[in-house]
């Protein structure tokens, strides 16, 4: 009952939001929220820390930008192309990295994503330092004009909800159950006959594809694909958002992404101080609540319930 | 003797860790239908043998045959698919999953939906009856919705056995199944192993000699990585070298 009520409030808030906040700000936050959720699928539910997720966001951003601006594809196909490209890059990265554990996995994903960065810097179609600019938003399905910010907002919201639902379902599926088993005790999962590398690779590709979808959508919103999207800062930022909000929870990365994007937006005039404040918040959060914001709230609720069960 | 009656055979199996032989020249023969015990003092190499048999370690030299097939290069997941399933010495459960979910993980592979990320996990409820029956067999029914990580050690071992049995393996490898259990639990688990052993082969490492004498018809004694003796409990327990190996460590 409370759940359904919460859902109704959430949907109402999401639909009303663009009349109270800058739609561009909201859309940016939604894109990053999807990015963080996709990243969290890997970190929170398989226990793999990738430090190269910018490669997927960035690849998709460039492919969407190029296919819409140069090839003239409509937005829905542009996003599809970007997502597919990210999935393909994810397949290659995953195939190379998945056998490594812990810090080695993080290092290999970082190294591979740096290769994508340098490629983006050199390749002719990416526009080098300038990126791909003034990408036309076009008409969704041929008749919805996305130059209208409200229309665009609803499209972005729909993509976010779709991506979030895919992740939610993945976590709560037979496949997700095996992922959790691998996260909890990989040797045991192997001894029960699971070829765990295949499952990890599948999760990696899913995470890459959804990160790509976030990148493609971001390109549509800002009409821009640039080196920022493939820079390792971006890989670090998504780690920050996920840990801040609470890894291994379905809403944590959303909260983390909104928080980080808000901080960046409202403190933008303070220049390089933003980075320092952001770093400071990160340190405080890691020290004070290690489970992240949503993780701590959930733990608190659980504790209260247990106390109630004991006294009542 | 025809090799057909042996389910598992090793041929001069050795494992070296940086100049130290944890297992050296072991020729183990496990007969079909036997409960075969592998005993020996701490550090004798028993767990290492298990890790070699289930491919969690690669042998330095030697061969392993399972049902006549060379499995020396087979992957550990495929070993399980061939019907040889192990338990671990340090209890191996999935701590943040419920007991029911723990057992279901083992059962769900056969549904063939383990890659279906678009399907609801409610589809796994079809396995609940069998999972509950397995939990009941090890006396854990009342804890089925608890997190596995919250169980005391002995119960985790029982859960691990239930999970292993869920695969209905032809051959069971149990590494110290009764370690850390209370007397009552030991009785129950010994009974259970005896029951499930009726239609499969069991190789087990066990320190509790009363469990060994109750269950097993063949015993291999390992010492410093080599086979010291082999035979029935009565034969082996009378051998002076076995007695001295065991008394030497104050075990037995
Ligand atoms: N990965 C490893 N690297 C180096 N040495 C190892 C490794 N694994 C085991 N050993 C060594 O091999 C020897 C045999 O260990 P093993 O765990 O097989 O003994 P065990 O018979 O199972 O003993 P216990 O009764 O204590 O379980 C020990 O001396 C151990 O220190
Ligand atoms: Mg051992």
C-alpha cells in the first residue's frame, strides 16, 4: 500500500517537475541517474568496480551525435545506434577484463577507456577538441518536435524509466539471482556448475549498453558530444554518484546523481571550488555513512523495524 | 581389476607450491558407490587434493580420470555439470541470500532460464517445494527465510550440504562436513550422508573418526602429501604408522 502510494507520488513529481525546475537541469540529472544505475548494476550486484565507464557513455554520445548530424537519422534511431555501439564496445572490454579481479579489473577498464579517449581525440569524425556541436534534435517518430523542452523532457523521462525498469527487472530475475550468488561467493557459484565468466560478461554488456543509452540521451539534450564524455573524470564521477547514493540499492544511484548534478549546477559560479567541495562531500560521506545515503536510510528502517518487532 | 568400477582415479597426482609439494604422487581410486574417507593430520594435503579434483587448482603433474574420462583440463564449472559436486572446508554459503534462495541457486540452473534477465524471479517459486524439502532434510526448515550469513557455523555447514545435494550429484566431495557442529547436528548430518550415499559415491575429508568409522567403507590416509595407508577402518586403525601419524599431532 505504502509502496503504491510512494510510486504515485513519484510519478506525479516527475511529471510536474519541469514546471518548477529548469528542464535542462532535470534532463541532465536523469541522464546521469541512468548512467549511475547502469554502473551500479555492475558494482552493486556483481561486485565489479569498473573505472572505464566513460568509454560507454562517450562512445554512444559520439555515435548518436554523428548519426543524427551527419547521417540525418531520427532521434530514436540515433539513440539506438549509440546504445548498440556502447554494447559492442562493452562486449570487447568485458571480454578482455572479466577474468581479472579487484584492482586489476579496475585498471584494465581504465586503460581500455583511455584508448577510447585518445581515439576520440584523434579520429576525424569526433571533431577533436571541439566535439560534435549543434546536433539537431529532430522529430521523434517523425512527428514529435523535440525542440520543445517539455516534449524532450517527457522523452528523456520515458528513457530513464525504461532503463531503470530494465535494471530493476534484471536484478529481480533468475539471471540477477545468479549475479548475486557470484557477488556473494564466486567459487561456490562455480562449484554449483555456473560458468561465472559468462554471467559477468552478460552483466557487463548490459551495463555498457544502458550507460550508452544515457550518453546518447545526454547528446540529444545538450546537442553536443565532446571529450568530456569520454574523459576519465566521467568514469570517476559515476563512481562518486553511486557510492554517495548507495551502491547495491535501486534508488541510491538516482539520489547520488541528482545530488552531484545539483551541486555542480548551483555552485557553478564558484569555478574550481566545485571540485573541491564535491571532493569534500565525498570524503565526509565515505567517513560518515559508508552505505551511501539510501543505504543508510534503508539500514535505519530495518533497525527500527527489528526494534518494533522485539518490543511489540 | 577393471577400471570401469572406479568412478574417480588419479594418476601420480602432484601439486607444488613454490618448491613445496602439498600433494605428491597420489594414486587415488574411488570405487563406485563407496563412501571413501580421506583422512590425515592438519596440512596433510586433503583440501589440496579436493581442489585438484574439482579443478580449483591445476595439478603440477599427473592425471585425473572421472568415469574413465580425462578431466585434467576441464573447468571447475564443467566438473559440476558432469555430476561431481564439492563442498568447501570453510563454509561456503551466499550470506546475503535467504536459506531458501541459497538452495534455489543450485536448483535453478536446470530451468535453463539463468540468463533470462527479462524474466521475473517469481518464476523461481516453482522450485520452492524442492528447496524446502532439502532444507527439511538438514533440519533447517524453521530458518528458511533467514539470511544465510546470520546462521551459526554448524547450520551454515548443514545449509551447504543441502545446497550440494540440490544438484543431485553422482559424486559428492565433502570437505569436513561435520566440522563446527554440535553433537545433535553431527548425528543428523551423518544419517543424512549415509542415506544419500545409497545411490551415489562419496569422497569425504573428515576429522571426526566416529563419523568416519560409521560411514565409510574405505579409508585413505594422507600424510605430508603422500598416501600413507589405505583400507577399511579396522585395518587402517591398527596400522602402527597411522597410529603414530595421528598421535603425533594429538588428533584421534
Ligand atoms: N595456495 C597455497 N599456496 C601455498 N601453500 C599452500 C596452498 N594451499 C595449501 N598449501 C599448503 O599445502 C599444505 C596442505 O594444505 P591442505 O589445506 O591441503 O591441508 P589439509 O590436509 O586440508 O589440512 P586441514 O586438516 O588443516 O584442513 C599445507 O602445508 C598448506 O600450507
Ligand atoms: Mg583441509
